[in-house]
């Protein structure tokens, strides 16, 4: 028994084969310093937690992490 492919199946197969090649065109992550945004003013509890998190994140990913209010 033969089964014909629909246009949708052909397009899905073609796009699935192209996906691995798209990732090679991207730059290594992260190419710029990471910005961690806090919604409150400097010196508050959320700022202290964000700065503590930024220090741990910076050590883990070995990339600069900036905390911006």
C-alpha cells in the first residue's frame, strides 16, 4: 500500500531537517553582559536579593552580570 505525502508533511519534514543548521549561525551565548532588572529602588530587599543572585550567576556562567533598577 502506497501513501502519498501531503504538502504539510513535506514542509514539516523539510523544516525539521533545516533546524540543526540554524543554530550554528548564532553567536556564542551570551555575547554581551547580562542585565538583571529589578522593579524597585536601590537598597530595598529586592535589590539586595538581585545583587546576591547576580554574584552567584556571574560565578556560574563566568560572564558579567549587571543589576539595573
